[in-house]
């Protein structure tokens, strides 16, 4: 049932204009950023070589472009997820879901997977554009593969977190605002206070940056798994509570 | 005999200002019960409770003797539900909407194909199976909603104002469909149209300001308008719940 709901959600998103806009916009934005970085790199490459610097194309072109891709995902996934349950509620279709012989966790997992599936083509095509740079420059393939995996995981995590807000709020725009607000807060959290403060562990950027830089740490994996699971469990709880199953 | 559905002392909302209060009645197999009441009487709140969309704050709804909210999720296969707004995806075709509802109720493969074929034929939707739901007329959309409610062959069909907003021809079509459905399963429908009650139901529960005012067996000589206007008078003359004629 989870896979059926995921497929339905993916097909529903793909049928909308928003998905195609994000697909096109993602391509345009990342291609422009990647080639702008590449142009700058081409200009300074002789000086770097003369100075004996270790910085290569991967560090100066690929990693900054992937960082921009993270920012794009932080906007694109909430846009895809905002209507997952909020628009079902607003259109009255949620009543049919609540009456159906389907568990809340199946609905939530299916919807989260559906949003993730919809975000994958957007992500993978932009990654392919970045990978095309490999035709002209030497790219560290191990680092690129690890960073790409990190972005795929980040997209899944974003789907789970944004789905929670779509379950909590009955209006897609409110769900979008809450998702973006929370993500911006998590994004900026490490800029405030002492770097070793315990609450800094909740910040998003310190868990994303090492992964994009080619360093896979268990604490980052635990962060994404724990917070993603918590979001899914809470969303299931909210849906069950709505139909009085608790 | 255990009723198919039993509503026991159900209440919704704050006790000092309830939307529904102490409502009780039962639905047996092949019963057709109308929930009648003026706007704001609590019909939709009650229908949503019966369909398992939400839970009552007081009392309970029993399906086959088990509390609906605590029984296994599979028990909900026995229920078919048509909400006030048809639960169709506007960007999916009639066929896709029906397949989707069937899948949600556990139908797969050839069973799903057969079920969709059957409801399309029964509800005269064969000619528009590929048409998007957003392109359907009000009557066709209501037929699609009904087809969605019965695609999994439920034992209990719960309908919230199934004939609201239809023109006379569409009204006649939908009523004859509902009559044919009532022979296969129990029917509970919320309405404020006396014609619906007269044509489709053998029992009526009259709600007034969230309370059950009376329960009455519908006969050809029932004066439903008088019942609707003067429910208390009808109750005192022996048409009250439990003592329905």
C-alpha cells in the first residue's frame, strides 16, 4: 500500500505545472552557476598552479555548485510537499483517506516517498549537469558520488520534515511558510552562539557541509535518520489523532 | 440480532455547547436511513462520525458490535462514503480516480479492473472514462463520487447530501441509482430534501440543533413536511424513536 500511495503522489505531482517549472528552473540555475564557477576557475587556474596550490576543480567548481543545489532543494522540496496532505484536507479529499482501510503510517510513508520520488528527477538532472563538467575538468569522482548520495538523502529528509507541516496545517501556503521558516532557522542556527553549544547539534549546515566535502560521518547519518523518523512518527500520530484512532 | 451500525449516546463538541448531543439509533442490513435536519442541525458532523472520519467526544459508534475507532483498520472495508464534496482528483481521469479509490480499498489486478468496469457500466460512466474529473458536469461528478463509494462493494453506504446542487434530470438519475444501491447494502444519507427521504429511505432520524428529535418509519402516507415542521408533535403522537410505526 505504501508503494501504491507513493506512486499516486508522484504521478499527481508530475501532472502539475509546479513540478515541470522546478525541473526547468533547477536545470537553468545550476547550469548557470556551474558554468560561472567554471569560468572563474579557468581564469585563476594558471595562478593557482604557479602558486603550487592544492585547490582543484572539484573544490572550486563542483563543491560550491553542490552547495547552491542544497539551497535550491531547501526551496524546491517544501514547494513539492506543501500540498501533500494540506491540499487533501482543503479539497475535502482527506475525508476519503480517513475513511479508507489504510493505516496512518502507510499514508505518511507513502506521501513522503512520493514527494521524494518527485524530487529525484529534479535532483538527478541537475547532478548530471554538474557531472558534465567532468568532460572539461578533472573531477574527484569519489567525492562527487558521496556528495550526490548526501543530496539524495537530504531530499528524503526534507520530504519527511515538510510532510509533517503539510499534515499539521490545513492550507498548503501555511505549510510552505512553516516548512521554509523551520528550514531557514535550522540553516542559520549554527551562526548564533558558541560553536560548541549543545543545541548547535540541531543545526542543518554542520551536518550537510562535511558530506558535500567528501566526509561521511556517523553523527550526520544519525541526525538525518533520527529527525526524519521523528517527523514521520509525529505526522502519523497527528493523522491517527485526527480520525480518533488514539 | 446485532445491528450493522449502532450509534450509542454520541456527542461532539463542548458539553455546554455541543454540535451533537446524546444521539442514538441503529442501522441493520438493507436498512435505508435518512438523517434529516435543517442547515446546521448536525447532519454532516454525524455522517462524518459514522464514516469514521473523526471520533465522537462522548459515546461510541459500533460497526458490527465493535467500536469503529478501535476495531481493526480492515473493518473499514465495509464502509463506502460519499462526502459532501466529491473526493475526486481533478487532474486525474474518471478511470484513474476509480482505480485509485479501488486500490485504496485493497482491490488489485483483475479484481480492480472488473470492479471499475462494473461501476462504470452501472453508473453510465463508460463514455467518459478518459475524461478528466475537472471536465465533468455536476451530475456526472456526483455519479463518479457514488461510483467511488461503491467500487469496493461495501455493506454500508454513507452519503452526505448526495443530491445537493443537481438539476431535475440529474436528480432523477442519481435517485434511481441510489434506489438500486439500496437493494444491495444498507444506506445512511444526510439530507434536507424531503423528496430524498420519501424516494429512498424506510426510516428517518430527525436532528434538531444537534439532538435527535425523533425517529420515524417512512410509509407512503407519512407526512414528512409536518414531521419536519412539528417534530415534537409527531413524537407525542407515537412516531417517536423506538416506537416507530
